[in-house]
C-alpha cells in the first residue's frame, strides 16, 4: 500500500514531469534576499546617464515590474530620470515566485520585467518568454560587457542562443562565522586562516570537534557538507550529463558521514525557531549562505555586530547561492524603457565597502577575486523535476555503509537512468535548435562583438 509520504513523492514527481512536458512543447513552438545593487545616478556609466532613446516616448507609459522583494529604491532611481512613466511593482512571496511567474507568462497580464532568483532560471530558460538582451536595440552593451564569460551559461537560454537575464549581483555562497568564538577557542579566526583550515575534511572536522566540546556547533544538519558542495555545480552539465561528481563531492560525503557518526550537527537550522535561538545564544557559530548573509544576521542578531566574519566555502569549493537576475519579457510593450530600468539597477562594477557588522570586512573584494572559479553552473529545465531525487540520494548516502566512491557512482547512474527519456528529448530539441541557428552567434560571441564596437 502506498504510504502518505510515498504518495506525496509520487505527486511531486508527476507534477515535475508535467512541467518538463510543458517546457518541451513550448520550446518546440517557438525572502527577503537583497540582490540588486542600487546606486546613485551619478555613479551610472556614462552611456546610462546620457540621453536615452526612451526619453520622450516615456510620457503616459506604464512599466510593470515583478520581484520577490521591495523595489522602492530602484524605482526611485528610475523615476528620477523618467518621472512621467507610471511604475507599477508587485512583490511576490519568495516561495511562490516560480508558480506566480509561470502563471503570468501564460496569461494576458505579463509584467515588463521579472526579477527572479538565479536558482530557478532552469524553469524558464527552455521557454521562449524572455527577450534576447544582446539585441543592440536595447542598448545594454554597457551592462553585458561587464558580465564574466564563465557566468554566461547560467544566464543563457537552454538552446545557448539568447542571453535571457543579467545578474544584479553575483550571488556567491560564503561561509559566515563568529570570529570571537573561534578566537576564544584557540582556533584561527581571520578569514584567510579560517578558509585554509576548512579546506580539508580533517581541518573542518577538527574545528567542529574543538567547538563542540564547548557546546558550540558549526554544522546545522548532517548533510551540510553535501548541501554546500551542491552549490558548486548545477545538477546537469551543458550536455545534460550528471554534473555533481568529482573529489569535492566524495570529500563532502565522507565529511557528512563523520558529522553524523560523531553527532557534530546542531539538529536545527537558521530557518527554524531552534536555529534562531542557537544563533542568539552563540551555540551556532557558522553557516553558509549567499553574499547577502550579513543582512540576514543584522536582522536576526543585531546585537552581534562586529562579531561575524565571512570567508570562502569549505573544501576549496566555490559556488553560488541564488542571487537576483533581471529579465525582460517578450510580451512587454515597452522593452526600451525596461532596458533603461535594468541599466539603473545593475552595477557589476561596484567595488563594495566596509561592512561594520562584519568587523569592517569588505566581502565584495573577495567575491570579485573568486569569480573565475564560478564554473559548472548550467541551469536546465530538468532541475526542479529531480530535486526530490537529489534530496533522497543525499539522505541515503549519508546513512549508507557503502564506500563513498561506490556510493557516488551509484547516485550518478541512478540520475542518468531515471532521467534518460527526458534528457534524450531535451537533447533532440537542443540539436534541432542548433542546426536551425548554426550561422547565429552564441551569447559569448555576441558579447565579444559588442565589446569591440
């Protein structure tokens, strides 16, 4: 008999399969996380401050922007240049962004601009719903040329032909930790020193053991090491092969098993009541999130200002944890104005500033140095469909007694077997699209052409 949990899993996978089918059909036919870098108009690139082609045409027009957090600051910047534009913004609950955006795109009420988390781009990059931002008519060359080449696959349509979004922040995942607690425990506490200690499983576990003797934890769950490793690679490669493999994942699995065996995890997360209490009491001294983590900490534990620092991910990994990206919908009647809005909220040339909450640390300088390492990030239309399979596989791997390499090989084979039909269908679509546009330039090639103009 099917258990309630089994039925729930069946329904989730059925819905995922239906979503993939919808994506294939359409392709054939054709909280609270700050991400946008808002900055004063005087810091805009000259090309963005100059006379805009959308100028006089803006009178009595309406621009609709959907986001997953408040955009009032960005709106003010835009309206200082376009006071006659009626700007309408709608904030969608972070947990409902995918469903709300998908419903809007299939309706007659489509916003001009969608701000979404880069982690869900795979749900949209197989659909022909966003404009190609490389279109010279949009005048976004000053924005596009600032995007590192290694990030382009994350922002490109699944057929590799169109640039469908621009990053409003890099979204790098960082390790946030209590500098004072590490120092008082006799552990290295400066960001570079902490990163060096965390680089090996032995160093990471040694820190956890030292702090646990004082009732302090740096792991929230047993699976933390694998969750962190997952930030370094998308589920599938550009060729739809299982992408989460290699030494980093083997080290993460062995570390997770040690965390479980030695009971080194708190057993709560920063997103629940007990995890929040652990933060306040100093029982939880480390967690990994996006580069905006200090903003969350300021909200949760403002009294701990100056006690936190940020450093790179453990095990020598580099990864992302979401981050806001901006896209213009194909149904927008005001694409020129939408492009001007994007110009005024994307500032990839920002060098950051000292953060008093992090003891004066400027995390952006570290992030910019890490950008070349952010690779293996290719969202696909299959990602959401296999999330449950990934979570089940991680849980089983941590509990298993199989050698880590054998366990991970089994996981890779399971993914490729259970997704074979969907991957074959998508690859056929991709191959057909490539043949049809063989003479067209890729987003990277078009970016190069734009930079030479």
